[in-house]
């Protein structure tokens, strides 16, 4: 359980592209900004639909 809430928060949704140039995200590789189960607009990605 320890750390699972942080992982869920980090991987639940993609980062909004409008914040890509923020200093706090510069350490992340671009691929890490798109780990989410949903897109930044809240729509589900194909693997998150459960089909």
C-alpha cells in the first residue's frame, strides 16, 4: 500500500501540454508526461477502456 496512492496520482492522467515548459517538469522525460490511463482532457485511452 505504501506508495500506491502516489503512483496512482502520478499515472492516472497525462499532464496537460500547456505546462510542459514549467521548470518543475524539466526533469521528466517527455514519455513520462503521458503515462496516464486517461488523456489530459479526461478521455480514456484505449487500454483504459476495459474492453
